[in-house]
C-alpha cells in the first residue's frame, strides 16, 4: 500500500451511519440488496461506457457479481467486474453524501428509532448499510481502463473516519469485504446467502454467482472454486407479465427506486408498432425527502435494447408525475442517445404522452380498486399531482378525476372526496361544484360563507392547501360542471333558489338600502361595495371577493413577499 491517508467522513455521513446502525436492526438483510444493487449499477455503467470504448472490457467481457463467505474468518465478500472507482471517486462516493438538501434532512431526525428508520428509508440507505452487519468494511477497487497500480483500498469501522491507500489491483471492478459483527455470522453461511440472494436479487439482470456447494465437502482438500449462478439473470421487464410474480416486481422496484418499501402499484407494458418499447412504471409507497427540490433527480431509467443508457431520464414524464419510478427500454433509439438528443426527438414526445396516460390510468385504477392505497398515494403525492392541470392542459379532466379534497360532507379534514363522488351527491337542481379556499381547515369549516349551503344541504369542497387556489385557476369545470368559489362575487345559486327566496331577497335589499349606504360611508375605501346578501343565515356580515379579484391565498402569498 502506498499514499495511505486517513480522512474524516462528512458530518451527514456520520449522522447517517449512526442512525443506520441503531435503527435498521430489524431490517438488516437489506444491506445485501444494496451492495448487489450497486454492483449491478456498476456493471450497467461499464456496459454503457464500453459502447464507445470497447477496450474498457479488457480481457474480461462477461459481467457478473460474485459472493463468497468465509465462516471461519466471519467475512462476506461481494465482488463485481463493473466500472470500478478512482481514488477521487472513492473519496467522493464513500465519504460524503452528494444529494442536495441532505443537511436539512438530517436535522429532521429525532432520535426516535422507529420514526428515524422510516425517514432513512425515504432517504435511501445505500452503501453505508454495510455497517448494519459489519464492524469493519474494506473496499478494493479499480476503475475500468486505469492501470493495475491505480487500485484503491478503502477501509473503515463506520465511525468517524476511513483510510484510503493506493494498491495494485489487476482485475477491474470492486470487491467489498465485510468483517461481520460477532452476532451477524449467519451472513457467512452459504445456504443462508443463497436464500437471501434468491429472495432479493432474482431480477438482477446479470448472473450472481456463489461457490458451488458440495454436500459433505472435505474441508482439508483445497479445490479450485467452482462458481454457479443462483439468480435468473434476465432483465425483468423483458419477461411476459404473466411470468413475473408480485414479489419479483416489488424487489425490482426497490432496486430501481433505491427504496426499501413496497410500491403501491405498477404497470408493465410492451408497445409494438411505429415505436417499440417496454415500460415498467411504479407508484412508490412514500415520497422521497427531496420531492420538492428543484435539483432533485427524477425520471426513468433508460435502456436501449436492454443496454442501460442513463438514470433519471426526465424527458419521458411531465414534472407533475416526477414521483413515478421505473424503466423504459426502447428498441428504436440509438445506443448513442444523449439527453440533448432526447430533448429534441419528436418520438420522445409521443412516448411521453403515452407514458403519461399509462400513469394516469394506473392511478385511476388504484383509486377505484384500492382505496386505502390510494389514500396513501394522495397523502404522499397529492400536492404534486395538483400541479398537473396547469402543466398538462390536455389531461386536465383525467387529472381532476384523481384529485381529493376535504368537504363539508365529511366530519373531519381528511382529503377523501373526489369530484365524481361530489357530483353523485349533488342536490336536485344543482349544476355547479362549490368550493371555499382558506388557510386552515379549522377556519374554513366555520366560515359564514357556508351558512346558506348548510341550510340547503349543499356540499362544499374545503380547500386549504397552498397550491389550491392556483390549481382552481386552471380548472374551470369538470364533467361540464363549473367550479364556483363561494367567497367570490354575487353568489348565484341558480336553480337552487326558489322564487320566494328571490322575492324575499329583493325586499330585504330594498328595506336595508339606508343601512347599506351608512356602512359604505363608514368603511369608505376599506371595501369596494356593500351589499345585502342571502348568503348568511346566522352571521351579520361577511367579506366577499370580487368575481375577478385575486383570491385570499394569493393575496397572502403576495403580501408575504412584500408586493
Ligand atoms: P446510490 O447507489 O443510491 O448512488 P450508494 O450509497 O449505494 O448510493 O452508493 C454510492 C455511490 O458509490 C454510487 O452511486 C457509486 O458511484 C459508488 N459505488 C458503490 N458501490 C459501487 C461499486 N460496486 N462499483 C462502483 N461504484 C460503486
Ligand atoms: Mg446504491
């Protein structure tokens, strides 16, 4: 070893390590999935780079992952012949966390193990999960194309620091050696390993090999290791739907999404015709920590004829569906396709609209068939979906059908009312969808604006999300029924008002003319106009916004920004 140095982990890595070790205990097997997932990614990257530079494959073109264990030494080794890392890459990848917003995220951690475990899940556990079962981890790696003398040895006990040195490593790729904690020696058992690999990694598209197990091996006889593949090793999305089990779909999701919980739903399709491609799209079970960060990675994993091309291809779905994870494998694109080319290619636009429709259909199905899952979806991603009508005018009716709101038909603030359900409950003569926006549920639910609606038994949607007013400004109607903000202008209840109601109103207005005048004089410029209203049954007065005036939330937002 030469050029050995000891470096400290970035603060966030230390925090993550500490939490991981203390809160992931009941989930410890996942470390193997993470390391195999990384080995598979590293092979994908090499295969991609080798398209332009075939010499990177050196004399070793068969990509595979090998696992071996030493029960006596209590070590577990995971080895790939993928892309490998340079010294600088090792320091960057295994010493820091590059995701933006990480520091802010770490501050949310509470020390409550269960809560933090679920937060870490949102964040993704990755390489550092090795320290759940190991008290020392060594990484030996060499970048494809680099000289043998440019190998790197990284070593850490998962506390504050790691050491790094230059070594000679003739074989390309990465070997990770876990020195298992005394209590975790089960992971050095060949049969146990085999079972975990089968369970978690059958969908990995390259062979995962273990030494062949011989019953009654003579331990004293050294024999050349024979490797055998234990997984199916074919790209999951290329298999027919009927031959893939739910468990396999779920495991594959965890690999592509870097998540460790199951997805809520998925949609797997092969498209033939003018454009040929396969897509496998997932709705995750929870939002990532950086869902609202502009720079956060999003998009699908792109393959061309089964060859991995890029992560986070964002050209295939609109921004308001950025939470969708999955792969798209095209038969038509060139292997040299780049982000710039994707941006300009009109074929991508038509794929984008087809994939968008797939996602909306999948959500519609989820809403119809699995209400509990849909409620989870709404809680996690509802606010993002609300960006849809503004971004995707053509699909706004479809998106509107997926929206859920709180409503006066509900006794609490749960957002469970869809527009179809609202329409079904409309009273005789009602032809509009009424809503009220505000900052908090507790405030809108007691609004005087609701009095007349309560009296007449008409349901009103209660909108308190910051984005709601903006959303409603892009939704004029649904199923031919106009949306009406009940806090605006002259409330016209149309058919819902009987002739007596109207006559009584006119008489009241006449009788109160003088009062109105006096109030107008007192309030002067504070209001635009004072009117006698039929809106109220109990309260004496209410503030109303002009038909074309700016909404209350918008006013607040502008006031807050000093405009
Ligand atoms: P993620 O996989 O989500 O990027 P990880 O913590 O699992 O995060 O890994 C961090 C980074 O370390 C990877 O992005 C990759 O660049 C590098 N890495 C990890 N394992 C390997 C490997 N076996 N070969 C090459 N690079 C690796
Ligand atoms: Mg990873």
